[in-house]
C-alpha cells in the first residue's frame, strides 16, 4: 500500500526557483516543525525518511559563510570604484587643471560660474546616464528680498522645460460705438480676457466713453457683416466665441422707448405687457391680428395656419392640444377670438439698414440693391403707429436725401413678409394707421438717388488707429521661453523665508535656463484656471524645424 513505509520524523522544504532557470528546486531538511523559520513557504513542506542531521547543518552553515564573504567583497570593490571616480573629478576640476576635459569620462561645459559648475559636477557624479548627458539642463533661480534686498541664487537640474503661453488669455477688439448723439461712429480698441463674457466688454467700453452721459442707456453688442446686423450677442456669451475674423463688432446705444410705448398703450386702449396675459399663438408664437382661435376650457390660442397644419400632421379632423394634451375638434372646440381683442405691447429690437436701390441692372432689367453705411438699432413696441415709427427712424438717418421705409429680412435684400418666389425686395410701410413689427423684421431705409458717403468710415480714438490694423500674430516658441524667464512676485499669500531677515518676506523670483541640454524637451502649459474653472488654451505655437 502507498502509506506503508512513510515516516513523520523530518521535514523537507522545497524552495521556489526565482532566477528564471529551468533547474530543480533546492531542498532544505529540518528535524522538527519548530525549526522552520518565519516566512517560509509551508505549502511545499513534505514528510520523508530521516537523514543525517549534523551533516546537513554543517553544509548549510558553510554555504551561508561563503555567501557573506562574497557580498562583503562586492561591496568593498564598489566602494573603491566610487572613491576613485571622485578623486579623478577633483583632480580634473582643481586649480592645477589645464582647462581641458577631453580625457575625462564626465565632460561638461564650463560656464564661468563656480557655484553652477560645482552643482552640475555633483549632479553628474551622482547620476551617470546617457539620459542625463543628453536631455538634462540646469536652472538658475534668483530670489530678491523686498525688504533687505538680499539675493539668493540656487541651481537646479531639469529634465524638461514647462513654458507658459504668453498673452493667450487676452484678446483685442475694435468696437465701433454707434449713438444718435454722435455725428459719426467711433472705434475703440478694447483688450479683455477671452474667457470673460460680453458684459465685461460693455464695462470696459463704458470706461472708454463718457459714462456720465451713457450711464442709464442700454448698450447692445452685435456682429455686423456686409453693413447689416448678423447677430446680437447676449451678455452671458463668452468672448472667445465672438466671430471677429470676417465680421465687425458694433456697440449700439439703444434709445429708451418706454415713454413712447406707454403713451401708445394709453392713447390706443391697448394693455401693456405687465397687465395682459400672453395672447400669441402657442405654436408659431406670432401675435396676429385676425384668425385666432382659443381652445374651450384651456388657455391654448392657435392661429388658422397652425390649426390646419396640426390636422394634417394628425391625418384627420382632430389634433392633440399642445397644452392640455386632449384631442381637439377645431369645428366644435375652438372658439374664434373677436377682432376687437386687446393686444399685448412688447418691446422688440429692430435693426435699421441703409440701402441703395438701382434699376436696369443685369440682362433682365432687375432691381439691384446694395447696403452701405453703419446700421442702427432701435427698441420699438411691436404695435406702434406709423407716424411714431417714421419719426423714430428719421432721428437715426444721417442722410438728407428722400427715402422709403421698407420691411426686409436680416440681410436687407428680400422682403420679410412675402414669399421668396414673389421676388419682393421689401414691402412699403404706410405713413398712417397702425404697424405691427415682428422679431424677424428689419427696417430698410431705401434711397433711389446716390447719397454722400463721407461718414462711411468711423473715426478712431487717440493712439489706436495703428493698432486696429495689426492682427495678433501667432505665438512663437521663443516667446514662450521669454515668458518663462519673466520675474514673478511672491506676495503675502506665497511668501519666501529670507535667511537674513529670519522671517517670511515678499520677494521677486526669476527662473532662467543657465545650461541648455543637447536636446531640449519643451512642455506647453495649455491648461489654466480662470474663474475657478480649468480651461484649455487652443492657440497655435510656431516652432523652428532646425
């Protein structure tokens, strides 16, 4: 049987092979389990027949003694080698040195600064590697105490150069300010943080102009393209998102029309926005004069166009109410609103463009239009009399020629009320009666005779005419390195301990590259903190290829 002849008098320990060779595991024998040392692998302990204990013990002791002697010899030889290297370095850098290091194993350039050379020599002696010789350089840190003017100079090795991107947080804008009190628009050069909002741009503009005259006025910032307002910017819009490449930035002073709107509501019996609920179409959001219907038992108001489109979308005679979500039959559940209902007066921003109309243009004798001049921006009520509208536009027209007032689209070349296939260049605004204005409308001042364009180009404020023509160039790698070497102020939040004053003081710190490596590794700091938010800078950096 297998269990016969098995003894339990000794322990055999098979140690794992950790050297990666394909050899047998070593075997150590112990008489009892109490002789097992702490930390041995008990998983491989096996019982076997007894052997001669004194002989194995002597062999083990002799092996340990030989191993100890070998370790001591290796340590002594390593110590002697390091000591000989240090002696060679002292002899080569000493006073009796001939100034050449061609025969030395450690070669470095003598900069003429004893402290810098000594620190660099010590660094090379402790870190001997081809990586150190090829990619590592030396910093020079100069700290000047603001109190006692004590100067502290230290030298430190570096592996790579972490440089900032200078002037990437700032951006210059040429803003054209338009106001009815100015004969000609004025351009101002503003420099703001590109990660701020448009509200900051307005504050800087008010500081440039006479803020006492424009303190209570409303100023809107917009992008102008081809003499028409392409986009009005909200105060919370980030400045970096402003398109100033092919567009011009304008600042419009809005004329307050609160008194005119109040007088219009009182004289015409129209309720103001604060005194009447919303009566626009729930779907298209248009406040039309007729063909408006209200859902019975619901506040939903729809126009005839939206009711027809909703029924066609539902493919039947009923549709789902957008508010109460019930099925509605327009013939029985939609009640027409009488024409004498009271409309809500709201203020809308109405752009004004100047247009030159000419006939006999092209082969088909079509009517040609061309925009010119600086656009204007008015804040008018959406329901206004024709006389007040013409008077408000007349105050902002800087030309003396006769003109017609039209309703056009945002680009100023087509009508905003007629269909596109009608080829209408703009519908005339009557001189009498009531006029309804929509947010999609633009007022065009159309001239049929040529006008003088003497004031077409805006004037500039002092000392910025040259700066407006210069675009910000791309950042070069040398600019980043120069920005790295600029002085830094250590204020009260980050003081420096002065060894002469024996306390923390404010100081000026300058970090420069004292010794460049053969191959310089440059790291660009593209992540910065602004308003407690981490932001990545995406500006391009030019670097030389050779």
